[in-house]
């Protein structure tokens, strides 16, 4: 039987040393959940938030098979967990993702230059209650806010910046998730507006806001384009890691 763990401190040792803010969100009970098969002395666990699941401890097929509904990106702690995921979901798509270092010292002057470098027909806006609704109306921008349980929760602890052109959101950077010390950044641009510096401007503005508030803007890259954007903003590449994309509805993240 798989249970939601309310006393997340009990699972913390299983994830020790895993520098992933989405896991921290779950352990800190800011958002997301931890699942186990033993509520008292868990030997295995998975942390789940948004569409991401992270598996730690002793590999356990029961936990893997308890996959939440829809599209899930499963990240194994080690090769044994990877084998377990492959055994349980033989049609899972094995992918590479790219971790970015979490001790970045940003050049604020450079970030201000990026944030100010927008075409004349575009403007930056923070995500407020109206922009929140606009984000949900478009599959490209839905992930800017959709991991949060409600609009009020996002407006309380989420942070986001979008680029508006002709009354439409064409790009943006937002908190995919939140943990006590910062956010995990989600970035996207509609296809016809890419390669114009819009994502760079929005990301720079969001990073600056986070720094002003004492929050760390964490970055994890789905692909090398995301790595290159991160490096442009001042981040440093850390390492490549394996994840598995498993079934469900069409992804936007």
C-alpha cells in the first residue's frame, strides 16, 4: 500500500545530498507530496510536484507503479531505480536533462540590460490575478502557474514575469514551483516569437525580482537551448542526468 507521508522529516534522509529544489518543496511542505509504503520507517519514497517524480531509497516497484495520473517525468536516484522504472514502464521515454549549479553570483547590471532589451511593441508585466488567468488559457503558458493549487496560492508565494505583445502573452518566466528559499524557474516563448530575446528579458527580470526579495532563482534545463540561455544569464552547467517521460496527456513543460 502506498501512503502520503505527512511527517516528511522521516523521508528526508532518503533524499540527502540530492540538490533538487522540487524535492525540497515537498520535504518543506510548501507544495507537492511525498509518498511511501511505510509511514513509520520509510526505506523508499518518491517526491511528486507538478509533473515531476523523484525516487529515492530502496527501489520499490509498488511506488513506481503508483504513478500519478497523466504525464509524469520520473527521475531515479540511481541505476537501480532506473532499472525499476524501465521494468515497470517499458514504453517510458528515456531522456537527458541538465542540472544547473545552485550557487550563482549574478551580474545585476547585465541582467538589467537584458530586461530592458525588448522590442518596442512588447512590454514586461508581473503575473497578477489577471495575467494568471491569461496564463491558464494557453497551453504554452499554463505551466507558469499550473503547479500551484490555486490562484491565491500562486499570488501569495509564486513569482512571474511575462512579455505582452498585442494583448497576448508571447513569452515569460515564472515559478514552476516554490520552496522556502527560492523558486524553480519555468521559461517559454510562443513558437513564432522565439529567438528575439524575449525569454532572456523575462528571465532576467524575474531573477532580479527574486534577488531583491532574497529568493534564489533555481534553474534546471530540459535541453541544451535552456542550458545556453541559463549560461547567458550567468548560471553554470553542473551535470547531465537521466529521467523518464511516462505516458499521459500532451506535455507543455
